[in-house]
């Protein structure tokens, strides 16, 4: 049996798909990879291109069929842009400003409160009595019943609910020993996102209607921040676990408080996670439709409602929808580009942690 010649010429497959050295793709592999990436890029960008070209079409150009090449298939027009930004500019900019205010403030509140809760769950061991939690739930139910059913002022219902909770926690709850751990609390937090929002939309609507906050920025901000809070806790918990406890202990030995450690040491180290989480929460608040539909009508109307309103009795106004959707996309894209390096690092840390 003779050994193969060392300089035997390689076949066509080997030349195309076997790399010459480590770290460099073979020519055939490069062609396949880049062809796949190009195809997926077209798939991702085509809807944006469709929005862009549609926003410069007249209604007749949209209704006559698919036309995608400006100056070839159709003559571009600023009709939709002029109508939405000039003729009815006030009706367009008011929901836009509402979306900016509500999404920005609710994101800040959710990220701040959620990060503090996540840090506490990552550093402190909690063992609340299960009966105490049930007592708190009973107090909440009492507040809802008194406010919604009995028509009692919300501040008086809140006092009664707190009194019921304190009474049950100090008496009945102490008789039961069953306790929960940090893992149970964390799972309960994320389980709030499993619950379909439509189930809580009507009770939330009635609650804000009773206290006179319906169709206000305050109601929208509180609701959005509360809905997105579990996501912040769930995501930031893993980032805080990746930060060594030794830093906290060293700072505590120097006399630093928990708040000083959190704001001066932990938060700066968690910037990538905060950036990635903030962008996700901002997008969720920016695009929220169901809760906005229930809680706002005119004064606090947001952009998703304005986009949906373009589906009028004459049919969808695609040219107007395209302009409004592009206006919604632009700020999110700019924020993502500004936070790109933090987001990429944050996602990488999260992937390694997972």
C-alpha cells in the first residue's frame, strides 16, 4: 500500500470549501455566507423601503397596484407629508409629543425601580411569609371594591386597605410558617407579563376613571411603567449577579450604604445591561397600543392610535400610515445607534450569562 503523494492536486470541492488557514473562510463558504446575509438584509429592509416609497405616493398611485421605483413606476409627491405635517400638523405633533413624554418618563421610572428591585433580589435573601402576601392581596381587593363598587374616594379606600393589610399581617399571617424565596419572587414578577394585558385593561380603565385620571399623562406613565417593570427586574437581575459581591463587601467595610453602593459602584458597571434593557422597554412603551386604546382618547393619545386611525371608512390610508410609521421609527433608530456599543456589550453579557 503506497502513501499518497504530498503534492497531490486538490479537487474542486477542496479548493472551494476547505480554508487555507484557520480564521479565514474558504471561497465557496464566503460566497454562501454573504449571499445568505444579503438575502436576509433585503428581507429585513424591504418593509422599510416599502414604507419610504409609499409615503411619497399619491393615493391613485397606491390604489393602482405595486409600484416601487420612484421616477420609473410613479412620480414622487410630498402630498402625504404636507398634509400630516403642515395642514393638520397639530393633530400629528400632539400624539407625537405625548408618545415622547409617556415613553421616556415611563421607561426611566421602570428602569430605575426595576434595577433597584433586581439588585435587591441579587444581593439580599428574602423570606416573606406566604400568608403576609395573601394579606396584601386582600387589602388590594378591598381598595378596588371600595373604590369601584362602593364609590368610596380612592384615598379613603387606600387607608382602609392598608389598615386591613396591617391587621391581617400582625395577627392571622403570623400563624402560618410557609415562606417564599428570591426565586419565587422573581418568577412571580415575570409571570405578570404572562397575563394577557386585555384582562387587566378594563379594571385599570375603571380605576383611573373613578379617580379622575383617565386620558392623562400620569395614568399612561404609571400603567406603562408598571407593565414593563417585571421585564426590567428579570433582565437586570442576571447583570447584577455577574458583578462580584466582593465590591459590595469592600464598600460596606468602608462605611458605604446600600444606596451608595448601588448608585456609585454597581450602576456604572451595569451600563451595558441598563442600555439594552432601557432600549427594549422604550420600544415596548413606544409601540404600546392596547393600553393606550383604553386609557386615552384625545389629550393623551399616542402615535400607535394615530396610525390605527388612518384605517378610515374609505379604507386604509397607506400613504399617511407610511409617513406616521417612519416618524415613529426614526427616534428609536437614532437612540439604538447612539447606544450601539453599550447594547452590543449588554447583549453579549446576557448571552454569556444565559
